[in-house]
C-alpha cells in the first residue's frame, strides 16, 4: 500500500471542495424553486376590510349634519385602523374657491380622534377642535393643490373613517355644531 502524495491529496481536496460547492448551489437553487412554487402572500387588506357598521353610522350622522349646512360629499371615504399615537395620512386634492369639511369617526375603542390638515409643503393649515371620537374640520384653501389629512388616535386603538365634503366659500361653519348634531346624547348633557 502506497501513501498518497501531497499533490494527489490536494487534488482530491480541490475536487471535494468543487463538489461541495456544486451541491450547495444545487440545494440553494432547489430552495429558491420551492419558495417560488409556494402561494404568494395575501395582499394587504383593502379599505372594505375596515368597515364597521358603528363607525359608518357615526360618519353618516356627521355627513348628514354637514349636508344640512350646504356641503356635499366629495370622493370616497378613507378607512383604516389606528394604533394609539400612530397617524395615518390621507392625500386630498383640494381646490381654491371651495371650502371643505373633513368629518371623521372612530370606533368606541378610539377615545380621542384628531385630524390635522397639512399643505403639500408640510405646513399645518387646520386642526380639529373636537374632543372624543367624532371630528369635524373646516378649511377653505387659498390655492388649489394636494393636501394631507393626518388622522390619529391620541387615546385608544381602533377603526376610523374619514369623509370629505365640499361647500361654497363664505359659509360660516361651526364644526362643534356639526359634531354636536351627530351626537345628540352629548348635546343634551
């Protein structure tokens, strides 16, 4: 029996290393193929998944109070789930020459809901004055542009819905009256 030479041991070591590298590459490729064959992750929930009959009813009451003051709904409602102190931004194209009323409602788990309106450059242009889970904010933009409504639960977590209504310039609007009209039990206290 002869002892293998140093060069033949190196050759076998190189061959084993190459074989191991090929085997690893094949295994990784098989894993990639298996991952590709698995079903894709489900898409994120759509706005319809955040519908609550309680929130929709409260939003409807706010909107009815606004329509009695000359405002009409503009676009679709925005809906989502808020975690306390975690704001969600909603993009809003607003036109000069009109005034807008943003009304929002949170579920009962949202004890305090706040809406702040920002111009496209990040400047705060309006903030709601309401306390509680129902909100109304009024703004008449001097220039048309893209604005952002920041909706935030400052106390509690839960569902929210936001509706934009448009009305004519020059109307005096007391947002607290709209909220009060939508919450008759609070008005009688």
